[in-house]
């Protein structure tokens, strides 16, 4: 088995003994914890090796995570830009540690200043570690055309959280895992990814799309997040080309500003039979 295959077949959770207290009574029981481990990512071509940073993520489908991160950061434009991804395990580390080196084609230009990170990328923050404000610039110049984008009927929109929850096997096993999913305009689940980091789940979703379904345009899809939407998730969705984002949680003020700037339909607090629309509501068919 190759190192790559090992990283993709590892479990998302680990068993632990915990003391559980209910109504003043305690007992020791078996529980499941979401795994959080570091993965160092670097990119290599004929001109050298460019470190991308250390990502704290939940193991599983690390190949999609790497591909999605490289795409979101503007390093690659397509799956064929990557010749191989080599995974190796670091021995003697404090915690289980892996390194991923993506070998890209010679025409892929490595921008060390833009893509360098000065400290690790935590599971809570996808933009953390950027070395300059210029590196936060979104690599898209034009707004989304109001005539483009998926249109979804109200009844189908309200069904999305239940469909996502049914696909969250690791979350139901241990909790504490975020999810990102993409849906068609008729509300069909196309794919879903889980990770302890919201931005990692999105990168896995993008990476999986690059590998298997990149013929399906993002402009005709809807992305649903299990948690809040901040700059990092908005940036990744805009770069991918999706103008319709939905969250079970709340968006940040910066996310709302970006949604209005790029003409993205942004929905938050999608729970039960209610939600809040922050921008471009016309993509929701209320009748």
C-alpha cells in the first residue's frame, strides 16, 4: 500500500474513555473523539520547493484536501496541473505527523511571497498564517452575472440541512466535525466532506470535484456549510465559481460584504422552516 493510500483509509475518529455526568450521576463510558492532526503541505516543480503551511485537519481524503487547497490558493487551475502527490509520515514527532509534497507541471508558477505562511493553519482558520494583506486578495475580478447561478425552490432549500446531516457519518459518530456539501438546483446531494476545520472540509469538497466531477460547473451548484461563514469560506467558494452559499450558522460581516460585492446569494441560519438571506435573494424561488 502506498503512503497516499494510507492517509486516505485512516479513520476520522478515535476511541477514548471519558467520565460522563448526567443529573448528578457519573459513569465511565467509551466515547469517540474527532481526530485532529497536522499535515505539512508543499509544492514542487523544477524551480524549487514551496512550503504551503501546516494544516491541522481530520485524516481522510488528504489528497482531495491538498488539491482543493492548491486550487483555492490559485496555485493550480486544473487537476492535470498536478503530476503526483507524495505522502510521508514523520517519525518521532510529538503527535502523528504527515507531509504531502505535490509535484506540479513546469508551467505552474510558484509564487513564494503570495502563498507562504508564517505560522500553522489551525482547524478554526483557513486564512491564518498569511504573511501579507495582499495575499488575502480574491483571485476573481468580475461579479457573478445576476442571470447566472442555480435557482432553487423554497421547499428544496429547506430540505438541504437534513440531507447534509444524513451524509455526515463521522459527525454522527463523534460530533465536533464540520461539513461542506454541494447540491444541484433541484436539491440533490452531489457530494459532501467532513473535517474538524470548516475550511478543510471545503478544500476536500473542491479537491474531490477536481478529481471526479469537474465537468459540473460550480455556477449551477449550491454549497451548504454546517457552521458559520467567514472570509476563508467565502474566498474559496468565489474562487471556485459558486454564486450560491448557504449555512446552518451565521455569516460574518466581511462575508456579507463580499457576497454583495460579487453578487453571491448568501443564506444563513437555515434551520427548520426559516432562514435569513443577506444578498441576492432572487436565486431562491419563493412561489
